[in-house]
């Protein structure tokens, strides 16, 4: 909700197109800086204070943000969607959307634990699909739709919403599973993993700034999204080749390329969907850009979890058969890749294996290799999705931004 509303406020506060680009880039830059500080601070707090403080730290930040909005944010009310009797909220649509989003979150979470082929997981996905269909169908038959049918019928808007989902899918697959790879398979501490990943998030800001300088100078500015997707594809392909011997400097360079590529995508997705939606629907279009990204992130984390666990379980099953391990407790400890980052689980596994006369090191190495194989498969999937996104983004409607002098002429 916060991301969608923050992005939707930009076109209301800055109707001038050139100013809107600058502030949209500033919003993306702030988002990138926050993402950069977060992993580093989270790793430091986890190591030195305790994991609960990762949540406590949000309280003063939220309080400061609330005061800033309360004091400085202008009060803007739109009346374009008002209908007879003054009712301008589609409550039924809101309920269907809430249920669909809750179903999507539940389906993604359940699929992570039990796989997509599980009967209940399939039921959750089917139910979510029915609710989603019901929501969109309702938007065509209500007086005050949450998502106007004009946007849903716009081919360019549909492509941009699809790109938002695909971008969110790849972005959050990288953000969620790269730390697990660095800590679990490569033996880095939470703080070290946060430092190595910092370029991925800092360079979102750098890419956004470069993007803002290029936008007014290009006749086919819509191609910037395709350029960003190409960079994402190359960086994801590079990540499929990393291992424990890869220098941190090289890892950071790959993450910098990936972050810069995202910087070319995130602000442009919002700007271009606002352009195709038109002035009267800019707020809705901007919120859609954020919402579709969040939907993609939920699906992406679920897909990546199933993929990583599948490769991991296959590697562990081979190791269990090779070393003829019959102890159910030891097999249970080995069954999750979280073993590689939970010290208490590792200690229990080491003690149990040695008590059974089993060398634990080959088992840990099999777990590490299983995690590496799974995350490499997830990165390869990200590269494939980025390649599909390139094809979609290459056929976006024409988009360009005129300079202020042209607007004043």
C-alpha cells in the first residue's frame, strides 16, 4: 500500500512531465538507497545485537515518516470518480482484490513449503485465479472501478503491467536467494553478504540517475526498458557461473551491472504506464506499476523456493543413498537448505553424525552443492524471464519526453 500510494502521489504533485521524471527518479533513488542500507544494517544488527532489532529499527523510521507526511504533505482530493450519492469507492472490487492478493500470498507461501504439485497448493492457485478473474470482470460493471477499463483495454498498459510483474519476479528472486547462496554455500557472514550485495541495490540509484539524463535526449525512450532487461539477462547469466572461489570484487561488479539495469527499468515502468494511461488515470497507473511488481515478487519467491528446494533435495537424496544414512533425525536435519545458515541446526547435525560414526563434512558439502545448483537454476530462470521481457519491451508504444523549453514554446 505504501509503495503504491507514494508512487501515485508523484503525478498529482508534479503534473509537469519533465518535473515528474525528476521526482520519479528521486523516488526510485530513495528506494535504491533504502534497499542498500537495509541488508548492511540488518546483517550488523543480527550479528551484534539480535535479529529482533531488525524489526524494532523500523519503529522510529515509521514515526518520522508519519510526522513528515502529517506536517508537509498537501491534502489532495479527486472528485472525477464521484457517482450519484457521493459514493466513489468500489467496495466489492476492493474486497475481491483483497481476497485475490491474500490468496496469492497464501498460494505462494504454501507452494514454497509443499511444492506447486500439491493438491492444496493447486487449489489455492485455482481459487486465486477465480478471484482475480472476478475482480477484473467486476471492474467492467461498476460505476467507480479501482482499475478503469480504459487501462485494462490498453494494449500498451497490459504490456507494461506484464513487464512490471516479470521485473518484480526477477528482482526479488535475486534479493531473496543471493544472500542464502553467499551465506550458506560460500560461508560468508550476514554482514559480509550484505556488503557484497550492496552494489546491486546502490546501483539502482546510479542507473536511475543515468536514466533520467538519457530520457529527454532519446526519440525512442521506451527502448531504455529493453536495455535494462538486456543488462539483467547478462548479469543473471554471469551469476550462474559463480562459486565459492569467485572473488568478491567480481561478484560486486556483476551485482553493480544488475543494479544499474534495474535502475533503467523501475522508473521507466512507472513513467511509461502513466503516459499510456493518460492524465486522468496517472495515479492509478502509477500504483499499478508498483502493485504488479509486488505481485511478481510473491510469485517469484514461490517459484524460486520450489526450484531451489528441488535441486537441493535431489543432491541430499543422492548423498543419503551414497553414504547409506538411515537415521531419520539426521535426514530431517539435512532436508532443508536453512541448515547451512542456522548454526544450531549445524551443531545438532555435526553431533548426531559423529555419534553415528559418520563423517559430517561430505554431507555438508553435498548440502552446499545442492544449494549452489538450485540457486544457479533460479538465476538461469531469471535470465530466461529477462530475455522474454526484452522481446515484450521492444514492442512497447512510442514514448519520449520533451524538454521544458519545448513545452513552453
